[in-house]
């Protein structure tokens, strides 16, 4: 048995890429399972695996026809890609692991339809049929309960979708061991997010707006790949009590060490939230949004989430779950004891729910009866 990851071409660091890297590493070390990556050599995932000396098989998209795949191979699709056309008749069982809901509900985009009508009626109709088929064949996995709920909302009915949470390396993470005992000093807030996704920038904007109205001083460390998109949204918010510093291209061990050494409280979504929690930092889960988050938006601790949810897209209606105002969240920093308590609960949440050993074991045991052919049959872009 081998794991096959098609359509790997993204050149920047991202949660999905880091997730796949960890699965590949764990599958090789703990189960002796080899992974095959189909994509481009300049992708971030390829570079990361080479740097970390993780063994894998790289297959350029144009060389798929000459490669021998097996019936026991497990194809792990996280999005629709041009590679599907080349692999649609290759043997093996296939699953779609939905780690970002838009990657699934926009599976068939039909740009011409949107351009002509402003809607995606035909594209959505075919995508719904695809999702129904995946569920029927035990071939759809959702990252968390929020993702599963969004899929059901798209379908217009409740369906039981198995959950496979994201996995990350939990060993040897540096831990924040001390919290400031001097009250009313400047707090250091951390946030991680890519710059090319506006839905990862809008939450940072909301955080700064809420901090701006408090009678305290803050340093906000933003870890990203490019400063300008963040700065366009945030520069007008910064004032005498809020300073922003950008840390570009920091990842892996270096990122964790910087978080543990500097951050007093961490805000993020997805795997970026897990990074701070794993370093034993009080971690607040924030939600993605394509628009400014509403004024009444409320926050919650990472460990208060349900069904492994690491954030759900927010519209103008705001959060549909109870939470706390920023002032209430920051009360945890008023004493080292309360900060340590929340920090350790944040860390234990990650250890208990997102261990790469546990998640990888679930993935290689998947009992899908779908194939690439089944997926491509309802993916018109692969028909040519």
C-alpha cells in the first residue's frame, strides 16, 4: 500500500501542505508506507520534504502514464486539480479529504457560467452529485465538524460525514514556561496567516481593532509570507497602544521557538492555532472571513471548540456560538497562574486530538470503495 497525493503545486507555505508533509513523514516512519507526490518540483511541499530528508517518490504530472500504480494505493485528494485528468483511470481507492470547505463546494467552478449568469447552478448541481457519491462510497472525510456542517449546508440536508482532524508533529516542541508577573506591562500578541488569502487577514484586522480600544499597550507579532497585503488592511488601525511587527518566512522549529520566547497570547485559525497551543501559549481560536468581522464578534479558547473545529467562515451575521469579548479574553494574563492554566489546557487539546500518529493511522485504514474514475465522472474539467 502507498499513499498518493496528486495536484501538489502550491509554492508557498500553507496549512494543507504542512499537514500532508506530516502525514507522509509519519506514514513512512511508523508504518513503512511510502508516499507518492504528483505535481511540480518547485512546490513548497517538495522543498520541505527534501530539506527535512523525508523519503518519498516524486512524479511530475507529465510522467503519470509511465508509472505503475497498484490496486492497494490510496489516493488522497484535497482539491480538484488538472492532475485528475491524467490519473482518472489509474487503479487504487480514492478519498477526498476536505480540509478547506471551499475547495470542495467549488470543485466544479464553471467560470463561463458565473460570467454569463452570475451564478453556479450547473456547477453546483454536479458538485452536489459528486459529494453524494463520495458519502455513499465512504470516500469523503471532513477536517472538523464545522467543515462537515458547511458541506451539509451546501447539500441542503444532513449527512453523516466522517471526521479526520488535521495532524501535526507534537514531539519536542519548545514550551513557554514563564508568564509576566508585572501587571499593566505591554502584552505580546501573536498571529499566523498567509498574505494571499484575505480571509486570513480580516481576523487580524478585527483583533487589532479590539486591542486599539483597550487601555493597555500591545505588540502584535504577525508571522506571514508577505507584509504588504496585511499592511494595507492594518496600517490605519495602529496607534499609540498597538504596534505591529512582521516576521516573514518563519516556519518550523524557528517559528515555534520564536512563539515560545515572545508570545503572551496567540490568536489564529486552523493549524496556525495549533502551533501556538503546542508551545504552551494561551490560544484563542479565530474564524476566517472574506469581509470585516462584525463588531459584536466574540472569541473562544481553542480547547472550547467542538468536533475538532479550527474555525468556520463568518458572514455579516457574526459568530453563531457563544464567546467572550477581547477584554474578557485578556483577563487571563492578569496572573501567571491563570495564564499557565489556559496555556496547558491549550497544549493538551492539541496532544489529545491532533497527534500525527493517531491521524495517520486513521487515514491508512480508510475503507473507501471509490476510485479516481468515480471522482472524474462528476468532474467535467477531467473529461478531456
